[in-house]
C-alpha cells in the first residue's frame, strides 16, 4: 500500500467534468469518472477489485495501449508484479496524448499525466523493486550458504579446509631462504566466500 501522503497526492483533489470535452459517446462526467477511478486504482497499488470490466474497456483504449485479448490478459500484462506496474506507469506518463478531445480521451490523458508527474509514484515503485531484488538476492545467498556448509561443521565457510586470510592483509609467498634470497613478494588476496565445497 502506498504511503497515505502519496496516495492523497494522486487522488485529490478529485477531477471534475468541467475541463473535459464531451464526445459523441461520453459526457464530461463520464470522462471525470474514469479519470478518478484510474487515479484511485493507481493510488491503491492496482488492486484487482478495482479492475472492473467496464474500467478495463475504457483503459485499454487510452494511453496508447493495444487492446489485449481480454480483461485477464491486460491485468496479467501490467499488474502482476512490481516491474510490470512500473512499465504501466512509465507508458502512462510518457504517452504523447494524440487526438481531438471531442473524439478521444486525450484531455483525460493529459490530466492524469500532470497529476502523476507531480508525485513521486514512479520513484516509490522503483525503490520497492530495488528492495525486492535485494531481499531475493539475500535469500539466495542464505540458501547457498546453507547448501554448501556441512551441517556437522559449525566453522564458517572460509575455515573449511582453506586457510583464511583477511581481505585487509596481504600474504607472502614462500621463497628460497638464505642470505642471498630475494625479499618475499606481497600478494593481495581476498577471502573466498565459497571455499571448502
């Protein structure tokens, strides 16, 4: 769920019919109703209960969307993951709004774009996506660590059969001994996180 302040910035103030041009098929009130529903849908993080059949039929004909085969196809394309929600928002915000408002919803598209650009909605979703990726990567790291650390050996992975040299120090290589032997050479090393498997 979006933060309350962000949700309010997207939804309020409600759009009215006044700035919208009626078409042969829809009134200014129809356009305002669609616009407010779309803003609510976005502000509540795209809940399935708000993705009604009537809303889908109007939405799939705006913002340059190609009419998907059906309601389910459109939902699956855009609202099943954080990445696809971002794709939907990017397509919405960057749409050039072609057409005469007496025949299209281009005036509604412009109003929606202005509202969304005035908020941090895309940044919020991108931050969440980055957090999801980090959590997935950490979980995968933990899974691999459990898989490759023997259950009966409590030693950390770097201590299992391989000498551990801290990353902040250097190791010296073995050289010939004696008064004429050259000094040992320093070799930078890094710990091997997967040593011992």
